[in-house]
């Protein structure tokens, strides 16, 4: 039998152990092939009007994926080589030369890589059409049927993963040369000493994580800590503090807690808690680095996916906030307005809900009386009367009115940010109208506008009497505002109106902002979601491999327990608790780190991210649990197999 055939036979016999690694590799190849295919896909280029943004985004995501998959495959190989040291030692003892053993290991790994590559590209080719449909759907484009497989994508994927497979195969080839024969045989018998715990380092780990959280949740504009450390350096300080604190926590605090659990005799001697607690205690230091990587990776994945989904989730809300009217323009002649009316009335699939002409004023003002963080002293405003504001608010379905008298005024600020935007309520500004100065006093702030932001300056509402007084001296304008049905599907209508309304009229539309938002946030969510799934598959696989390696070492111990009468059900229960500890610990800290990061982001963006973030966390935990149950099942199968 040739070495190549022996390698093939070894893969078939050990395929159960390699399954998750193999599946993760295939999944990574499918995602990489999809990203490369989408980069060259003519359907998406046509739908997005040849946007370079999409091509650049997929190129960047593909590079991130290559780096991550290369590290993951390298890391996984180290587990496999440890698992097979004894087998390799046996070959050497039987007289097989080192060169032949190395070649056999090289063939095994290379065959696995080639097999995963063929299956991955085949699946990617089949699924690419489905992924194109998903991408086009989330970006708000109409789904098109035509799709072809790109030969360039196949060649690119083949070359990249062939190089990764060759490098890891060489790593396997070198195994026999890196260890002495006695080291290979004793690989499974290596035991770690009981780790020492340190109360000081345990407290330090908690303090470091707490400091990182505290710094991240500070108000950037008012925080003395951010100002003292520096706005560029502070994020790095937060990262180092939290990551180092997490490592020390897994390395020391968990050891301290497990030792305390051991002193609690009642629970320690119950069932197989003695075995589970001891095994966790002895291996905690060895697992600390892996658990830290998984916690950080989980936090990064959840934060990136949560942010991407939040952006997508809020696209419509943001577009509506910026464009309360479907269309709006100012200062067009009567002919353009008449043509616009006619085109909207004849538009297929849309009905006119309202069309109003709103008298507005354009004035300059001295704003030095306001607490403005930007330090500006003069600003231009668009002025609307309280009667027209109330009329527009009612047409837009808002149950809100403003009542103003004399020099009272209200500010409309949809993008209001505490600490950055001026403190309107209680402050006064001086309007400058044809040499006349008129002071107004703000008594109301509305965090929305009834006019489209793309067509007006910052808007203030004044009383009807004051508006009439200013009208004689200020620059008077008339805004045309329209509301239509199905404004999110008004691509053709918007194109027609852009051809009718002069550029100087400043046409703003809900559809333009909404489609741009859907394109960028949909692309971000698609890439974030798929990269997140690859990261999740990799982290789940890493824990799986590590636990199965430990299961091989623990098999003899559990067999003895079984022989002295311990039932399989009790062993299963003990294994489930032990594996749960390893799975739950990094996940809990990953979620905690993510919650703090997104809380800080939510404060910065002044947006509620609860729904999208909780949804992402729910999906992540659900998939993570599948890995947990697979690991428990495989672990129990190894330690209870009496053959």
C-alpha cells in the first residue's frame, strides 16, 4: 500500500473527528468564493450603477477573511498534530522512516485541503445565486434572475486556499522532525500542575476590565479622562485594559473561584463534581489564552454585526427624519411645479397624499446668545410660522402642535445631540432683517422637522404675528412639499422629477436618501453577517477541537469510573457541566464587552440599538449552543466508548 493510499485511509477513519474542522473550512471557502464572485458580478454592478464601493468593500472583506481563515487553519492543525503524536511515534517505532511519515502527514493534510476546496467551490457556485438575491434584497434592489459563475472567482479561490493548504501541509510534514520519539509517546500523558491563584492579580483583572468599561462609557465631550489621555490613544487604552484584564481573569480569578468551590465540601463531593472541578482547575491556565481569544473574537463579532444590523434597522427611520415629505423643493417656477403635479398624479403605483405650498423666510441671525459648542456667532435660518408648522405636522400624521406668541420661538433640530448642539431652550438670538434687529426667545425644542433637511437651513418656528412682521423685510420663499404612497419604491418617479425640477430648487426626496442608506447599510450588514458566521464557526470549532483533545486524555479516567459502577448518565451530566463552563465563560464576557461597546456607540449616535443588538445576540447564542451540544455529544462518545 502506498503512502498516498494510507493517507486516504487515515482520513476516512478519522473523518468523524475532523468533521467540524472540515465543515468550517468548507464554509470559509464558500463565503470567500461568494465574496470574490460578487465583486465581479455584472448583475450587482448593473443594479448599483457600477458602484466602485461594492467592489472595494468585497475586496477588503476577502482580505480579512483570508487572514482569519489562515490563522484558524494553522491553529486547528496544532490540535490535530498533538492528537496524533502517539500514532506518529508508533509509525517511527515500527521502522517507517521519518521522511515517509512526514510525506504521509503532508498527503493527509493536503488531501483534506483539496477536498474542502472542491466541495467549497462547488457549493459556492450553487449558492452564489442565492447570496446575490439576498444581497440585492437587503440593498433594496429588484431581484434579477440572470447570474453566471465567474472563472476569475474560481481561479482566485483555488490559488488562495491552495497556498494555505500547502503551508499547513508543510507544518504537518515537520511534525516528525520536531519531537523525539519518547516525546511523541508521552504526549497524552503530559499533565499540568495545579495552578497557583493570586488574590491580588484576581482583583487586578476585575479592576482592569472595570476601568476599560468606565472609560468606554464616558461622555467624549465632557470627559476629563479622554482629554487627559488623548482622543486617539484612549480607544487603544480601553482595548488593552479589557483584553489583558480578560486574560488575567481567565488565568487567575477562575482558578481562585474553582479553589473556593473545592473547599465547599457539600457540593464538591456530590456526584462527579470532584472530577469535573479538578479537571477544570488543572487545565484552566492552559485554556486561558484560548478562552481569551474566543471572548475577544465573540465581542468583536457581536459588536460588528450588531452595529451593521443597527445601521440597516434604522435606515428608514433616519430617511424619514431627514425627509418628512416625500419630495420638497424651493423657488422653482410655476411651470416646473405644474409639471411636477402632473407627473406625480400620473405615476404608476403611487397616489398623491398631499401637496402644499409653504411660505418660508430666509434670515441671518446673531447666535452668540446661545451656548454653542462650535463657537459660531452667525448662522442662517429658515423660518416657518406656527400655523404652517401645525398644518404640516398634521399632514405628516404627527399628533403635535406649537402655540407661540410675540417673540417666542421654537427650534426644529432632528439631529440634536446633547453637548454638541446649541442649548436652545431659554436662550435668545437676534434676527438680522434688512438692517432691523429682532430678538426672539426659544421656549420649545422639537427633535424633528416638518421640512426636508436637504432643502432648508436650520429651521425655527415663530408666531404668526412675528412671521407677518418679518415677511415684509426678509427674503421670502415658497416651498413645494409632496406626500405620496409607496415612497420607498419611487425610483422611476424620482428620476423623472430630477429631470423636471431645476438644480437650483434643491429637490430633496425620501427615496434618494432611503436608497443610498439601504445600499450602504445593506452591503455592510451582508458582509458583517457572513464574516460573523465564519468567525462564529471558527470559534465554535476551536473549543470543539480542544475539548475533544482533552476527552482523549480523560478517557482512561472515565472508563475506570464506569467500571466501578458510575452510570453513563452521570458521566454525561458531569461532562455537560464541565463543557458548559468552558463554553459559557468566554461567551458571557464576549456579550458583556459587546454590550458596553454598543452602549457607548448608542450614546454617541443618540440611537436606541436594543432591538437589533438583542436580535443579533439571540442568533449568535443559538448557533453557539449548537456547537455546545455537538461537543458534549462527541466528548461523551469518546469517554464512554469501552471498545
